[in-house]
C-alpha cells in the first residue's frame, strides 16, 4: 500500500508541480531538477521518506561550473543535484514550525487528496523569480537554520 501511495503522490507532483518547473526553464527528471542562470544553477530535489507517507523538497544553488566533491570528483552542470551541495534548505509549508519540512500524504486516499499536497508545494515554490532560491539560502545561512 505504501508503494501505491508514493506512486500516487509522484503522479500528482508530475501533474501539478513539474509543468510549473518546466515553464520556468527547469530541466532534469524526477526527482532532480536544475535551472542554469547567468550566475548560478538553481537545484530542486524531491526526497521521499523511506518509511512512506511524506517527502521533502530540497533547494540549493551552485556555480554554473557544477560542483567538485571533497574527494575531487567533478559533477557537471547538467548532472548536479541538490544532494551534491552542502548548503541546501528544505521548503517549508509551516513557517512557524522550524522542524516541520515534511509534506504529509500518508492519509490521502483519493487522487484529489494527493493533488492537494502537490498544490501546496506548487504554491510555495516561487521559481518565476530567478533569485528566489539563492535569496532563501542566503537568509537561512544568516539565521544559521540551514542543515
């Protein structure tokens, strides 16, 4: 059942969120997306809870050259993901809860319920603003709340 719920959640994200990302020049395939800008690359990754029922949306930026890992491996601009970057943040649904980054779908049963979760993610993403992810990261780093 958990696998079916995850499949339904991914289908809702692909229906509602991914077209919005594509409209705003993001490339890649689920769960990793990137957008090359003049000064940086915006990165978005969807990470599902291994136990089911929830996921996080991770946001990061990196150089237009990609990333060089600590052991020297170069991750090219067309392959880099948010997981390759140390400084990243998670999209939050509840700004008042510093710990709650998880989008819950464990009680969803109908397509409309999965789509409501995806719609919340879509409303929170403001990627039409090229500097939005970079600005969020800078703000979080200043507040020392990033992980």
